[in-house]
């Protein structure tokens, strides 16, 4: 397969004077979408009481959003590449905001879950455009800084989300408080739309289907065939049939039968994309992009990292609440120092990622392993009566530093050599890997924990889960080291 041609980085790039204002709009929106996710976790008990929601209803409040988000990501990213990222970004913000209104006013659980599906679509539309626009407007060291600011926003939103959710529920009570956790998105969404219309350059908000300038400056008219509807459908169904069993298997074990179907759909999608490329068409994903070592290695590192590390906070919450008998509020405090350190580390790493490259990611993965080992040690000592569980505040801080050193720098490095024409779809591929890694990891690692719990105590079960996570991170570390050696060997590595 012929490698995808990459234009020189210096190709007639003139920094847009408004790029930092554009970044502010992007980061505000991403902050809103992430806050929306973390707040919902805190609001579930209130939703259960206020709407008389069943356990299945509550599961779908979380998984419905995750499914629609994951399914539309890559198609939305490619659509933005072809038809204008700014327009689709603002459409996604509008959908997310309107769905937040619908969720906040929901009369029953079915209405709420329908609104969450639409929220997922809105978030799936806007997220790949955000990554694509960072690639479009920033180059070199500035791009690393921009991704560093993105990591800072992610870390801060993770820290503040549960606290803000708890405050809103406290202010509004059981019946109103959970509604405020959705409605808080509305003024932010309106402000983003107004500022986007004011600050985004007009070509970025061009009419869908109008003439769109290509990366090389030529004009290319896009139509519905350029969006590769067959490829979009095949990949969407493949992602849906893969993710669905991991979010529904506890209540519907037969859903595991969808996994072979997912593999068949993935194979069919790959065959279709290759056929489209051979015939000179516009594939949704030009598979030659995977011949770029930094991209393929970076996507794999990201998927493995999310497969392992996302489950950390699930295990900590289970251990603190079920094993130690603490409240949900106290459980949330264990993650605050780590989240704040993640914000700081992401900003620090973003300023240094270009000269130091994947070494920063390697350092982050090593810190993650150190945090896992030290946290397991605290849990063991606490079980023996030799230490307080509050020492986890310190050991989990290593994991917060790891988050800041891995996620944003890895995003910048993974997308560094990707042609601008594929900025949105390539970022969406990476995010899809994150979603798949998260779903598989939570299902796999919690299964190990509950299986161990049938024979041992909570401390032992939690340490077993940490052991599985450490094994996954070791694999990610090997991939990062391999990529680092390849980059030393030459640009094509």
C-alpha cells in the first residue's frame, strides 16, 4: 500500500491572529461536554429517586451517551474535513445544548435517555472538529502548547465536575438538583455559539456543501458521495456492535454474540475503504494513514492507556465505598489532587513535547506504574492496620501526573505527521480507540475484581484489578519505547 503523502510542515502556513481566541472557544466547549459527563455520575442517585428510574434506566443514562458518541465520531470527523469544521462544530454545540435542555426538563426516564442519545450525537460531532481545528490553526511548539491547554481543561473538569454536581444537588434538592446538572450546560452552550459565530473565520463557518478549500489551496466541491456513506454506515455499525455488549452484558449476556458480527463488519469496512481508494474515490478513512508509524503507534498507546487507567477511579470508588464504608462525597475527594496535578502536568508537557517527543509519554507511563504499585502497597498496609487509606491521596497523585504526561502529549505526537486533509477523521479514529479502550477496560477489569471478590476481601480484589491495569500499561510502555526508537532511527521509523 502506497504511503499517504504528507506535505511539508512549512507549507505556506501563516498563523491566524485569532487562533488563541478560537482555541478558547474550543476548550470552553470541551470543558462543558466533560463536565456534563462527570456531573451525571454524581446525579444518578437523585435521578433514581426523582424519576423512579430502574437500574437499567440508570445504566442507559451513562451508556446511551457513550454509544452514540462513539458511533458518530469518525464519520463526523471526515465530514468536518470535507465540508468545514467550524460549521459542524457549532451544529454539535447546538445539539448538545438543546439536548441538555430536554434532559433537564425530562418528565420520565425514557425522555431523559432519549435526550442523552442526542447529547452523545452532539458531542460526537463537535469533538473531532475541535481536534482538527487545533491541527489546522497551530503548528510546531504552539500545537504542543495548545494540546497542553486541552489536557489542563480535561484535568480541571474531572476535578471540578463531581464537586459542582454535588453543590447543585445540594442547592436544588433531590427533585430539582439533578435537573440543574444538565441545565448548567445551557448558558455555556449559548455563549460558545455566539462567540464561535463572532470569532471563527468565515471560511470555517461556510455553508455545508459549498466549495471548500483543500489543504493545498485548490477548491474542491463536496457532495454526499464524498462523505462515503457506505463506509460511514459500516464503521458505525461495527463500533456499535462492538461497544454494545460491553455496556449491556450484565443485563443481557446474549449481547456478546454481537462481537463476531463486529469483526465481520470491520473487515467489510476495510475492504470497502480499500476499494474506494483504488477507484480514486474519497474514502471516509484513507487506510494509508496507518502506514505513518507515529500515528498507528500513538493510536495503540492511547487505546491501551484508556483500557487500563480509566478503570482506576472505578476501582478506587468501589474500594472506598464498599470496602471501607465511606460516603460517595468522601470517595470523590480521593481523586481531586490527582486531577489538579494532571492539569498542571498537561500544561507543562505541552510546552516541551516537541523537543522531547515520546520520551515524555514514556515517563508518564512509568509514573503510572509507580502510582499503581504504591497504591496497591497502601491498600495492603491499610488491610494490615499499618496505614490509613488517605495515603492514597499521595500515591494516586502519581497517576494524575501520568495522565497529564501521557494523554495530551500523545495526542500531539500522534497527529503531528497526519496530513491536514485528514485532521478531523484521524483525531476521531484516536478518540474511537479511547472509547473502545474505556469500555473494554471497565468491563474486563471490574469482572476480574468481582470474580476475585468471590474468594477474597475488597483489598485483595482491588489489588488484583490494579495488577491487570499494570499489565496493560506495560504493553503500552513497550509500544511507546518502540516508537521512540523508530523516531531516533529516522523520520519514517
